[in-house]
């Protein structure tokens, strides 16, 4: 017997009946529940669904943008190039490709989003990633020259979005695969 109940707007708990006693447990524990979902494919199918709803995209032609970094004020040159289907969003620093994916997100002391492999880190990727997401760009290669941090520009994703709109979007032949969340989940920090 499992029943979901919303206790307050920020918290959802599962009431499980064990030996005729109702016990409230947090609905989503980031480590144990993900491990459980990975082990139990049946539950994963009920919780998440993989869907393809449109073709993948890239930009029509390359563009460049440059500016000063936020922390050390170095000038950085960013070149964004079209990419083939299923490439994803890939940053290149010193010829080392770093894909924008969850496994490459690293802890940051600067309150920005960091991506990295081994000791190589790329800082302040959140604004450019926001522009790609909002404009539906799935595949692109971003080359950095000058530093390992993206330029702060005006502090928003607008300068990146403006460049993407200027060069245009191109649809590719392959479908975009997306994970659709079928059931609600609560994810919260252990610190809060």
C-alpha cells in the first residue's frame, strides 16, 4: 500500500503501510531513489517516459562572440559552430571536448555552473546553455580561446540568444529524444 500526500507546497511524502503502521517517508531521495529506479526498470518506465517529439536542431552557420570574464577580467573569444545530429552541446577548451551533461557538472565555489573532465573546467556556462535551451538548439560545438570561463557580457543570456537568432536554426534528420517526467518528484538539498 503506497499513497502520495502533499503535506505543504514544498514537500511531498509517501505514506507506506508496514506491519499495519503508516510511516511517512520523503518521496524522493536523490541517491537511493535514483539507484532504485535504475535497478527496477518497471518503476522507471512508470515514472519516466522517453519521447521524440521533434527533429534535432543546430545553428545554420558559425558565429563568434567575445568579452571579459567575470572573475579575472580576461578577454575570451567564443566560437559556436554547427554540429551533426546526436552530438549534443560540446565545449572545446585546448582541443579537449567537454559535453554539457549531468555527469560533467562539477561543484563550484563561484556560484556558477561548472563543467569539467578531470582537472579541466569550464566556468559560467549557465547563460549560453539557457540561450540554447530557450531557442531549441540541441547540437552545437563551442570553442573557447583565452580562458576557461565564458564572458559575462551583460550578465544574461540575451547576447547569446541574439546571435543565435541572427544566424538561424537548422533542423536535422534525426528525432530529438527527451525524458518526460510522468509522475511528480520532489528534489531538495540535504542542507535545507
